């Protein structure tokens, strides 16, 4: 296990049709922290095209990365925050959690 230190995560929704959306998920890790291993590269910034859906309860949100097995499950906690669980299987397996706040 490893600690990524201070990481800024940004979910940018580019398009939404009903409960389905697409966009970009970006992680920017402090340069003093460990690097991300993503696809064929390694660095302090990871950016993935994503596809997601808002569940029928209008509180639960799921999105997946186009290029790997990363799955995000989120729960709205108010109008401007969501708690997120991130899991990825495979050689670069990952399990983490975070809180995203609307900017």
C-alpha cells in the first residue's frame, strides 16, 4: 500500500443526456508524492476519458474509465459534494476513497 499524499482530483463533465454523462477524470498528485502508473506511462498526472450514469435514486453515481478497468462509485452528500470509492483490478490494482466538491 502507498499514500499518494496531496492529490487533486477533478471530474469534468463534457456532455450529459438524462442520467448518462461523459467527460474526463484527472488526478494531479503532488510532485513529492509517488507517481501514478497509468496505461503505458508513469507520472504525477493521470487523466482518463470516462463514461458514467446517475442511478435512479439521483444520489448514486457510477463512472468507468474508457481505457482500463477503473470503476468509480459515488454518493451525493449535499448539492455540492460527493463521496467516491475508486477500484481498479489488474496489475496496477487500486482501491481508494475521496470526497469531491463542486467548484
